[in-house]
């Protein structure tokens, strides 16, 4: 790894706190590293069955020089490193299943690029960042919430080579990230993914002339809008509205023509349905956009 600024997972926060002092300060385009805590950090997971008392914080904040309220910030994910063990948990009253689930914890090994889920079951890893966001304009939301600031999006597309685009709401952006997953299915239906410790290498820069209302992810040749809400329907409408607005601005089409293209080519799916606010994503191939930053591959600027 390059000799870059690093904030360890000891610089953890349970919220996206706009009043916290920065743990590091970076220039635009400068790579930096953040350590990430997980359920297994500190050993409590394996010594107690009281999983409700455990939480997964974010690391930060990182001050990004020159990023001001009203700007749009692009965060590029250069690397995700994960530990060789992960944990999963189910809790009464949580999860997406009729009839609920009991209290259960499970530790799994990660070997040769796969999660060893059982003696005869291996799941290929796809490391991702579950929580990434900036400090909001008002309040200090819990790190497990999702909103216009980003947060606990649990979008499995936030992988190495992807980018997250967010509206800056506080001076110097004050970026947080954490909650790494070795692998996660859309929906994260039992409550957790394969939760792992690790670290990420990121860089940030302001996108001039670009406006977004909520998080946008650029990953794997697709543009992905993220909506949140108390229900999946509410979250889906926001994600659809955001994609409609981005594509209509790019193509200069009517709302109706834009919606038709989306109906033919865009996918609506669930990012996460187990927390207080659900998150839904709308994915559309970047080739349908004609101009930056959405027409570009994630690693290009």
C-alpha cells in the first residue's frame, strides 16, 4: 500500500456527526485509508449472546479540503481489504421473514476467496462497504440509518472500482465509512451480511456542475440511484424519481419518454429491507448517459 494517511478503527463513531473533529484531513484526489470495526471487534460477539448490545460504527470524519455545502462529492473506492473471519446474527423481531427469527450468532472463516458457510457450502466473496456517507446539514443520525447523506445504504455494488456520489451538506464534507461485508445478497434479509473487519482506500473530489439529491453509485458499468423510506414503496419512488431526473437532464427528453426508457432498461431492486428505513436501488447501464460523470467508467475522471 502507498504511504497514505490512515485512520484506524479506533476512530469510530456511532453517528454521522457534523460536530466531530476530523480524524484526518485530505486534499481532493489524495488517497487515504480507513480501518473498519465489525461485530467481531473486541471479542464480545464470541463471549456473549446479547447481540442486541453490539453495533457496527463508522470511522471518521475525514475532512475533504474545498468541499462545501451545495457541492457534489465523488468518493472513489480503490481497495477493500477484509479479515479472514466474519460474523452473522439473527434477532427476534428483526429480518424480513414472516414469523420472525430467533437469536443466533455464527462465525465463518474466509478462505481462498470464499466464505466457508458450512462443510459443503462455499460462497464467493464480493467485499463491499455497507456504510458510507457525509455529515448531514442537520442532526447527527445514527450510523445505522440511511438518507440523503448516504449512510447505511447496504448497496452491494459499493465495491472496489466503484464510486459513490453524494451531496455535500457540511463544511469539508466530513466523510465516514465502515461496516464492511465479505458478501451480501440484495436485501440483507436476515439482518446482517457476512460482517468483517478490514480497511478501505478511498479518494474524493468535487464534481463541478453536477447536482444530486441523494446517493448515486457508479459501479460495474451502471449508474445506481439509492432511495430510502419507511416502506419499500417510498424508497423505490425516490430512487426512480432520482434516476428519471438524472437521465432526463442528460438526454433532454420529456418525462414520459425518459420513463419509457427506464421501464425498458432499468432494474429496480432492494438494497436493504431490515432496518428502520429501507433502501431501494434503481440501476441503469451508464451507456444510456451521454455526459459526465455518469457516462464514465468508475475509475475515470
